[in-house]
């Protein structure tokens, strides 16, 4: 971290390429309060706004990693716009009982679209199913986490999770994959636009 | 030995895993497995231990156990998971894990921010300013009833009527004085 904390957006962007986490934390801390106020002013109740803000941060980070990323407004405005889009998408999917001001739909002249490929796409359904598996009592999520993410071998997984053999873990993993695919296909059929 | 290898192979539910394991089996076991599959696929002749090539090679209980495991795994083999799907799912798991780690980080920052806000000392001037403001506000509230005269209240209209009477009487007196003066 430099001696002086970056103040302008350009300084933060420059820092991002040197110290990703440092820049990210500054963005989080500087933009948090304003974004939360912005969201609360339009949706007083409903939605996990902290979660929405974090999602927006992840979208912003994802974009900042791209070399073609050009900031055409302040980081705060950009984040607020992403928050707005996420809220609107969530509101369309699960409408909450509130009057939505038209200005919320129309304000912020800056064009920041989270297009279908980025947010409501096929991958988001995969992520939803992973989240679902995490909450289930079976050990599918643990097996997937250990095997795919931590790249641990089947025998070690068997030892760790108390299976009698690696073959049993393989079978369990296969069954879990079959279930996951069924659930993913069911959701894709419900929402053909998200294919 | 043959029974164990055949049994181990038949318990594998994932068809792609089976293909991998098949390559590692000895040709002899592969032959026996092929015979076993042909035997089960022959609908006209149900498998009988005594008539089969497995007679005396394995026990009858082992033979039945192979048939049982074959049918139990066949059910799940109806759903074939292709490599493309598995790769996509693997990427989703990795993305989910990374996202969870990032969110955990942000939650930690949030907690630290909340702690900092709590521990920030309150400036000495602030309550004074607040009190002064409040005093001013209270004064305004206190003064308002005194200064504020409702336009259409009963008391104001009574005063107005009294004032009119006095003015009329005074006017009459002035007129009388002028009249008597002119005489």
C-alpha cells in the first residue's frame, strides 16, 4: 500500500493493478454508505441490500480486471447503477409489495448494463443450484468442493468424509452430478431465456 | 478374484468412470464381463447359475450378487453426465467458492467499519452545538404561541368588534363636536 491513500477514482484504478485487494477495500469502504442510502431511498423494505452491494462490487471487480475497462463516470455512480440493475432484476423475478418510482428505472443517464450474459445467464442458474446443494443435508457440496475446488483425491475425500472406499465417493459424486443436472435442466426449462 | 474384479467394475455408476476402469481390467476379466452382459441381455434365456459359464467359477451367492448390483447400477446409468456438463459444473463450483471467499472478505471489512464507527470518539463541541440548536428550537416553540395570533379565532374577532365600536363612538363624538362647534 502506498503512504497516501488514493483519493480520486483514477488513483484507485491505478492502485487496483498493483494491489487488487487494497484498491477493492478502498472502493468498498468509500462507496458503501452512499450505495446503501441510494438503495434504501428506493426500496425501504425487502432485498438483502448488503448482499446486492457486494454483488455489485464483484461485478465491478470483474469489469475492472478487463484491460478494455474504461470508467466513464465516478466509481460511486457506476456502483449505484449496478446496484440499481441488480435490484430491478431481483424485483422483476420476485416482486415485493412496494411502489417503484419511475425515476429509479430511468435515472442515472450513465449506461451501465448488466446484460443477460453476465447476470441472468446460464451460469447464474448453475450457481443457484450450487447454493441449493450447499444448504442440503447430503454431502454433495462437500464432495464437489473438495474434489473440484481443493483438488483432493477420491481416497483422501473418502477418509475425510468417512466413506469406506474411494469407489463409494465416486458413485456418490456421480449421483450428485445427476441430481444437479436434473435441477439445472428443470430451471432452464422454466426460464428458456436464461439458456 | 474374478468375482471381486467383476463386482468392483459393476458397482461403478458413472459410465465414463467405467470406461476408464475397463481399460485397466485384465483381458480375462473383460471376457467374463462380456459373457455376463450377453447372458443378462438374452431375454429368451434367463440367467441360471447352473447353466452359465460361471458355474463353479464363483459361488451361487456371488453370481446372484453380481446380477443384483448390475440391475441396481443400471438405473442410474440412464443419466449420462457428459464431460462438457461436468466441466461447466466444475467451473460453477470454483466460481461459487471464489465468490464466497470474496464475500467473506467484504463482510469482515463491514464488521471492521462498524467497529470503527462505534469506537470513534464524539467531539466535545457536538453536544453543545446540538443543545444550542435545541435551545433555539425550543425557544421558537415557546415563543410561537405568544407571537402567533390565529386569524379566525374567537378572541381575535371579539377584539376586532370592540375596536369597531370604539371607532364608531369616537366618530359620532367628533361629528357632534363639529356640529356644536359650527353653531
